[in-house]
């Protein structure tokens, strides 16, 4: 019995060694897979970061374009408003001139009428 027990213990030892080697091999495989996954994720992160930087750069470039476009549109509107303002000023000036002309004509006719009266009174 002792012999069989010893043989059984030996086989058990061999099985333990094989099992240990299998576990060690599996552990190495798992470590390799985990490392590969980590590298993949790092590469994905790098790609994502690069993409985000590109998007950010594109957004900054577009923002500058939009600012320039807005500034140009603002200048256009200001110029348009300026032209309209000048047009309105000239229209107001024309109206003032017309009113002044009317008043001047009224004053002139009053002066003429007064002169006529004075002339008639002198005669």
C-alpha cells in the first residue's frame, strides 16, 4: 500500500506541476492579452486624442473664419447703415432747405409787400 501511496503522491506531484505550469502559461497568456489590450486602448486613446486635437483645431479655424465673417458682415451692415444714414441726412437737409426756402420766400414776399405799402404810402 505504501508503494501505491507513494506512486499516487508522485502522480499527484506531477499533476500539480503540470497544473501549475498550465496555470503559469495561462497567466502569461492573460498578461500578454491584457498588455495587448492596454496597448490597443493606448493607441485608441492616442488616435482619439489626435482626432480631438484635429477637431479642436478645425473648430478654432472655423471660429476664426466665423469671427472674420461676422466682422465683415458687421462692417457691411455698418457701411450700409452709414450710406442710409448719409441718405437720411441729405434727405433731412433737403427738407430743411425746402422749409428754409419757403420761409425765405414768405419773408421775401412780406418784405416786397411792405415795400409796396411804403412805396404806395410815399406816393
